[in-house]
């Protein structure tokens, strides 16, 4: 984790924005995917 955090701190702004957009899309995909939602509910 420390290595990933170190790499992240040295990323270009464009790369950080791109990763951020990807994470947002990924989160929305989980939220609106019935299968993923069911799995998350089962775990909780």
C-alpha cells in the first residue's frame, strides 16, 4: 500500500483525473448492477 501511495503522489494531474473518473464509473457500475448489489447485501 505504501508503494502504491508513493506512486500515486508522483502521478501527473491528468493521470489522477483519469483514475478518478474510472473509479467513479466503477462505483456507479457496482451501485446499478443488480448482481453486485445482491452480493454486497449478502455480505452485510
